[in-house]
C-alpha cells in the first residue's frame, strides 16, 4: 500500500505504470527525467495536490490513464 510516507523514487521504480497518475494530478515532469526525492506528502505539499485523492488513485489497481 502506498502511504503519505512512501518515497516517490520507490513508487516510480516499483510501479512505473503509476507515473500517469502523478501527471494527471498536476505533478509535472515525472516522465521528463527530473528526479523526485522525498515522500508523497512532501510532493503534494510542493505542488498543492490533494493527498487523499492522489493516494486513492495510486492505491487503485488501474493505471489512472
């Protein structure tokens, strides 16, 4: 299960199909190669993203596309 404290690099490494969800939620350039460090919570704060909605989408079995 992906949580607020999950590390972005772990999610992208373990679930590359979830990249589209981040982009869909307005988090730019994950596919451009810009490295993202830190947790889901930190990323949501940085980009003003609804963390509960993001976690719901990330933990759903679809690809978010």
